C-alpha cells in the first residue's frame, strides 16, 4: 500500500444557516444590519448549526477512502472505519455563513503555520494541500528531507492567493512531481492540474463539475480540497488522466457534508462516462466558441424563431389552410420570416429544418448565409421524430445514428446550434420513470455529439400542453424531467455553459378545467427553473406548445416579472410567432408583406415581454 504524508491544517467548519433569521440582525443608526455570532470558539449555538472537520482532514479522508495509507504530519489524526479521529489534534475554526444559495466564510483567527515533522518511515508521497500555510523554513526542511529520501515524491496544491514567486514556494513548485492549483499558474507546467469554478483540467483532458444544490453544504475551499485529493489519489494508484478527473468529479457529485465516497463506489459511477470524456476532450479547444454562441443566442431582449417543422408538421399546417405542400411553397413560407424587417433586432437565431437549410434566399445565397449576413445565427433540428417504445404508448426520440456525420456537415454549411425534442404526454400512467430516463439519456448523447462538432445543443424535453393535468402535476413532472436531464448531461460531461434548455412553461394542461393565470404560470415556471436548472447553464428558452398567440406572450411577461435569473431566459416559439403570418399569407406571395407585418408584431410583443413591467 502506498503511503502519503499530508501537510495541512485541520479546521473545524461551523456552518451557520442565516436564512429566515434576518429578524435577528440588529440595525445600527446608519441602517446597516449586524449579527453578533460570538466568535470565541465556544459560543456558536446558532440556528441549524452543523460543525464538521475540514481542511487537511478532507485530504486524509479522501486518500484513505482511495485505499492509501494516509496521515497528517505532526498530528495523531487518523481516518478509521469511516470516521475522522481527531483526539489531540489542533484545529482552527472557520465559520461558514449560508444564506439562501450562497456561502461565504470567515476565519476568525490568524492562520497558523503548518507543522512539519520529518517522518520516521519514508512515505511514498508528501502532499502539501491547500489548507497548508508553509513557512519558508518548513519549505527548506521539506526540500532537505526530499534530498535525503530520494524515493519520496512531492505533490503540491498551491492555494489561491499564495505568492507563486516567493522563493520558498517556487522551490516547492520546482520539486513537485504533481502540482494542483485553483488559480492559473504563472509559469506553465505539464504536471499541473487546474481546478477552476467550472472544470478540472489535466494533460489536455477537461471534466466539467458543479456544486449545484450543494452550494450551501460545501464551500469552494472544501470542494477544491476534495477534488485535489481525489485526482492525486487516483494518479498515485496509476489511473490515467481522464479517469482521475472523472473520479474527482464523481466524488464531488456524490459527496455530502463531510463525507466522501470509497474508490469502488466512484469506479462504478464513472464506468459509463469514460469514453465520452475521451471523445469530448479531443474537441476541448472549441469550447470557447460554443460558449460564445450559446451566450449570443440568449442575448438580452432577443428570442429564437423556431421554423424547423418537419415534413409532417408543415404538411398539417398547410393542409389546414388549403396551401399546396410543395418545396416551393415551403421555401416561400420560410422566406417570409427570414426577410422580415428588424428580424435581427428581436431574434438572435432561427431553427431550420434540413430542407430549408439547403434552400436559397432571393439573393441566391443559402438561407444560412443570408441569415448570417443579417446577424442571425442558424440552428438545425437534428432529431428524426418520435417513435413508440416497444409495447408502450410512450415515445422516445430517434436520430442518433449517423448524427456525428450530419452535425459535421451542418457545421460546414454554417449552422452553429442544433435542436432535439423529446416529448412527454401526461396520462394516468405517464410520463413513466423509464420514458424520462431513456429520453434524457438520448438527449445527453445528442448533446455530447453536438459539442464534439462545435455545435451548441438545445436540449428540449417538452411536457405536452395537451392534457388534463393540473399545474401542481406539471410542477412535479417538469421538475422530475429536468433533474434527470441535468444528471445525464453532467454524467456525460456536457459543458452546460455551451448548452441551452428549451422547455415548456409550467401551467395546467390545455384540457384542464381550471386554467392557470399568467401570474400562476410565471411563479410556477420561475420556481421550477430555479429549483431544477443548474446555474452554469447558458440559457433557458420556452416553446409555445399550443398556447394561443397572446397567452404565450402574457405568460412570458409574467415569467420575466419573476426574474432576474442566473441564466438568459427567452422565447423560442414556432406557432406563437408564426400563426398570424401563416393566416395572412394563405399561400399567396401577394400577401407576403402583410404576413411579414404580422410576424414582426409578434416578435416585438414577445421581445417586449422580456422586460419586467412590474
Ligand atoms: P412551438 O412553439 O410551436 O411549441 O414550437 C416550438 C418548437 O420548436 C417545438 O419543438
């Protein structure tokens, strides 16, 4: 068994939950609120207080749970049978203040220098973790020790805020076989593992991670310590870089306050994700482009026009108006929207169907190039429709076969984002767990393929409006679907900052007697999104789903009124933007200008609904 000697400070982390306790603040004559927490190490009987060991005890726990023989230098601390045993261990207090979704921390006492005692048995590794405060003479003593004990290797997690140019720190960096940091290194080094707020990077591999709902449980400091020790433990055990990063991510994803996982659990967890990371890491350089496009798509004040009806859907639309369903009419119909004045002012992007993406505008350019010249980004629907599960009336979305090749072609044609729709109908037996799980897995696989092709995925799980369910049921089902979807996206290492969610608003079904008011829709939708959508996501866009034209606008207005949100939020309607134009056009190009006017009016009304009016 390999041994690791940890250098770091053990802390006692006292979690103080401040929510709902605002009334206990005292207000001074300047109107500033104060809360006396009595930081004397003994009085901290505060609401919902939890206190756990932190700092170096986390490195000890993680490395021990990886099966390594770990100990903390200069202390009798051990990790035995799932317990951190800290008798006679010097600890310093940290107070973690939790308010709503945010945590911050206070160190009430001066940082103490970390103690170093040269070990009697030479360890295989010395690990200076980010809780350590290393005095120059300790650095010298460690280097002297390493000179004597030639087989001992050094790993150094240099914490944020430590001066990388101080002589003794530079000496340690030069000596280290593995360097971990949560701030960029001033000097590039190949043996460096970077932990950023959104990803972990090592040897050209990149894994995305998030604290999500654990925000009030884990501070960044604790999370970074967990990641650092996990990557190190995995590398010591001979895992390759991708596997080491995935194990670290899984450890954060599974961890609870003061409790990480055993290696065997983590290994089971990541088995299925491994090749995805290998695949996406080869494309790592395009991530910046993807994130920039995603941001542009949900730019403030603009929405996305969905004009991607498949052959079957457009046929129904035209048939209802007695419009011939041929290629020319389909082209002319789409041309109306693309040539509408001010389109680029109110629309960041347009979603096309394959046929339209290959058609040309009046000026002879492809529609994609024409839209690009107008400053509008083209996207493409890439799913190939819904099919029934075997022996079931529930459906899944097909189209993964050959998807990578198609995406490559679409990128070359100029498309920069894609859409994939999964649909869930509400009946007495659906949506079932099975249908949710399967569709979310498929959506995540699609998203991976998109990002590998430098295309922003719009993932669209739609709870179909046509049903007789209540708004409460919608809250439950949409929440469940989103939880499952984001679990799958994270498992497959999808970069959420380069991904957009397209979703139904949360409202009662169309056939439900008690219809939801716009205020109810706004509140419920905002609540579900806040509770189930990770902050890292680039944006959320809504489908109109069969709501009337004005209903879709009024409801959007009320969602906006419940903002602000951590992600961009906007509309991505098909019917609610197009229907008045279709009625005006009637298949006759003499009516094209009136149709453009009707579309422009809906665009402006919905863009206006993106500004709060209450
Ligand atoms: P609706 O706005 O008509 O629901 O269409 C949006 C869409 O793109 C569905 O996939």
